[in-house]
C-alpha cells in the first residue's frame, strides 16, 4: 500500500500527522505531507486507513499495490 495527499484538497487540519506520524509530516504552513516515498511499511495499513478516514477533505489517497 502507498499513501498520497492531494494538495488541492488538503486544508491543513493536521489529522493525518497527528494520527499517523510515521506516515505523514507537516510542512512549514501546517499542511500534511507524505513521509518518505509514501510506501506503508508492513503493519502500517491500519494507521493509513485511520488517517484517510479522519481527513475532513478526503485528501488522503490510498493506493493498493498488487
């Protein structure tokens, strides 16, 4: 699984990096950013789904890898 943030939707609420700090960070203005290359480590899928479901703008995209 991979995570992405749609910058056009993100409003900077910060729920992603508050709930899943291993997967997301914040920029200088408080907007969410994907940490690293966006690959979710084994066992991190639940944290990715929690962040995505708690984003008010639905700016977090989860990409299921085959």
